[in-house]
C-alpha cells in the first residue's frame, strides 16, 4: 500500500552534491541579477522541484563554507563527528580494560589450590 505524499510534507529524497551545488549557483545568480535575496530561494526550489528549506540550508552552508557567513563549516563538522566517534570508541575500550583489570586482580587475590 503506497503512502500519499502531502504537499509540504517531508520526503526521503537524497540530493547529490552536484544537484546541491547547482541549486546554490542558481540562487546566487538570481540574487545577482535581481539585486535582492527576497524570494530567490523559493523561486529556484520551485523551478527545480526541490524543497525550499533544503535549498535555503544548502545556500546557508555554502556561505559558511566559503567564509561569507559565520558558523561551523562542513569540514569542521565532519572532523567533530569523527573525533566524537573516536572518543566513544576510546571510552568503550577503557571500560573493557578496566573490567578486565578488575577481573584479573580478583583472580590473583584468590588463594591457589596447590
């Protein structure tokens, strides 16, 4: 049974980096031609059949990545994710080692059966 898509509702479509870059270029070109930023994102999104908020997010992130706006760049964000993953793995490893050390220390404290 297929679900009906509601207008304005979320979709599960994934866009390629080329599609995102093309949309950002189109928004910037339109802004330069019109001399305003009002309505450009929605116009481009409608023309391409993309969600306006998706296009708006891509333009904002492109501005941050290119140093035109303050914020966390995509590269910094990816680095943070990798460091957080490494941190989780190291914490897990430390917990395993702590438990193993405790186990073997308890084994050494038991009297032997000689």
